[in-house]
C-alpha cells in the first residue's frame, strides 16, 4: 500500500505540474494576442529610404572615423552615387555593437544592441550597423555610414534537436541544462536525479514550448 501511495502521489504531482505549464502557456498566448491588438507605434522609415536632405550619414560615428570621398562630388545627374546608396555587394558592414545591457551606452552611441535574443519577430530588437564602402568602389560622400535594420541575434553553437535529445535521454542527469549554460540549476538537477522525474518532465515541456533557452540569450542554430 505504501508503494502504491507514493506512486500515486508522484503521478498526481506530475499531472499538476503539466497543468500548470499548460495554463502558463495559455495565459502567455492571451497576453500576446492582447498586445498585438493594441495600437501600434508608427513604423519608422528605413534608413536607406529616407530623403537625402533628412539623412545624417555619420550619426553615432566619431568625427575622426568619418572618411569622405573628396575626389568625387555628388551631383544628381552624375553616375557617381552616394556611398550610403551603394548595393550590399559593394559595402562591408560590421556586426552590431554589443552594449551588454548598458542602456546609457546605447543612448550615447545611437545604435547597437542592448540585449540579444528573441523567438519571434516582435521580440527581437533591430539596430543600424556601421558599413564601409569597399576600397575600389567610386562613390561620393562619407565612405563610412550607418545602414539597415539588423536583428540583434547571435548564434553560439546551440542546436534545438540536439538539446532535445539530451533532455529526453540524459535530462535526469542535467545534461541539457549543462549544455545550455545553466550550470547552477544543472547541478541541482543532477543531485536530485531530475527531481525524481518531475524536473526532467518539466524541462522537457519547457524546452519544447520555448521556455528553456541558452543562458547567453543566443538563438538556436539552424540546419542547412
């Protein structure tokens, strides 16, 4: 009778945790739907589509880094275009600046990523990046400028399918959390053998629903 009672209690506990996770997911979906129905802010005009008169080509760049092409003058009838209007194959763009959560540095520079990550388009931040015209390309104006709206995402070698397999087969030893960088909770999961199966099951659900992600806020790598 004692064994049956313990098994019954563990089963009830797992069902209760599963219902709790499903309830949280439903609440999150309702919140996302309500936020999408609320009035949206005016979408800013992309940097590359702004009129020439309103564009500041060296915003956020130090004065000594603004390199002008003095040899060429921008005249609308002329075939020489502004460097900031060059196609992507004629420029080299740097990676987004990582401010590591420093909002003051972001406000001072005017561009960069305060935080990385996000599973949907609404959750991902976007920023302009510093681009430079290639050396052999003839263009007018500053050769270094801000362009585009690059997503603030990064990849550090985490694959969803691999992590899911780790979680299913070795999750009771905390291997999935060790791989994602959650070392502290991984040790606790290892010592308790996956919370006697309950923690293993909860992490499996969290991983599938997007609640368990890499600790460095990087995105899942894709297979090609």
